[in-house]
C-alpha cells in the first residue's frame, strides 16, 4: 500500500470482503491498530467483555475458531459508513463443538482513527 492511509469507507469494504471469505486474522493484521479494543456484548466463559491490543484480539479469534467444528455459511451486509465509524450485520451458521449447530447474528460496529480500526463492538 502507498503512503496514503485508507479512508473509513475503504477500510469498511476491505473488512467486509475479508469477513465474507472467513479471513478474520488477515483482516485484523491488515486493518486493525496495534492498540485496538474488542468489546463483546457480555462477558462469557469463553471471552472477556473487553479485549485490548491486536495480539489479544487475534488470539481471541483463534480461540473462537477452535470452538467451531464447521462453518456452514457466513453472511456480511454491506457496511454503513458515517464519519470515522461503520457498522455491518454478520450472520454465521456454524456447528459449535460443545453446542451443536447454531446461527449467530450480530451487529458489528467499528471506529477508525488514522487509517486503522481502533475498536470493534458486537451487539447480538
């Protein structure tokens, strides 16, 4: 990439493209700031409510991936962009190792600063 940082719309479009392909870690390494924060809707046994820093966010993604037996489908809406923020709807049809097949649906909200995602927050 050149010296010009991507704008919020470009970041949103790239994130959606990676997520539709199930390439979560690729998206995180390319688009997230080193000090990014990830906020879950509630604290669960698997994840803390708040995860700070890109390495911890990548690790959280790997932990989720290890809980998934099979992905049957991923759907990500087109992003809605406003200023330095964007949101999209994510739906996943997955078989979880401990819970069987389930459908997950959430709204994902992102904040961008200096050409990188600095926070992600999920609402179910």
